[in-house]
C-alpha cells in the first residue's frame, strides 16, 4: 500500500495522472473529501491541484474586486459611463461568450 501511494505521488508530480488510479478515492463521499481537504492530505491536494488553483485564483480576483469597489485602498476616481463605449463593447462580449460557451 505504501509503495502504491509513492507511485501515485510520483505520477502526479510528473504532471500526469489527473484521474485517480485508486478506485476507492474515486468513489469516496463528499464528507470524506472535505475532511481530507481540511486535514491537508498531500495526495488529495495533489490530485485536485488544478481545481484548488482555479478556486484560489477566483478568490484572489473577488478580493481584488471587493478592495477596488468597496474601499479607498486604490484611491478614488470618477466613474464615467458612456453609451457609445457600452454599445461598442457589447457585440465583442456577445461574440466571445458564444465562442467559449
């Protein structure tokens, strides 16, 4: 069992093996996964590193938006809303959202 964990860890560290090679991990319950996260299980964190990175990037972005909008940390500025800018950017946003989603 110990050798299996070492092999799993080596595969994960080399950049492969995004899917778990152990069947018991794939069928574990949500509470089990949450407890493994809070217990900082190394194998679990390595297996889910892409998800954890995405969550942390999203959290950093939300923190930046909050600090920019609700505090004076970055200084105050006058907000300028122009109808022409809105209508020029709207089609590009619409085409990008159709492209990616």
